[in-house]
C-alpha cells in the first residue's frame, strides 16, 4: 500500500471501527471510491500481474536450480 496508497485502505485487524471509518469515507464520497478503484486497477495491470511477476518467479526458480 505504500506504493499505491490511494488504491485501498489499511487498518489493524480486528479494529472494526477503523474499518467502518474508512468505508464511511467511500460511501459518503463517490469520487474517493472511484479514485481508489482506478488506482487499484492500474496497480493490478501494471505491477501485480503475471507479465511483471513471471520473470521474477522464473529468475528465483532458476537460482534455486543453480541457473
């Protein structure tokens, strides 16, 4: 989330009030929710996708096999 802070929310597990407070922001401000959705989609397409992650995995597996 440090790289894409607008793409979601962070709260301490079990802290229901903190989660509710964050969700209230999105429910009361559709622009904030839209911004989060766009940022999450961009991150998914550019950072957290197979095209980006596959070379990292292959490199790691190759290093395990002495490659």
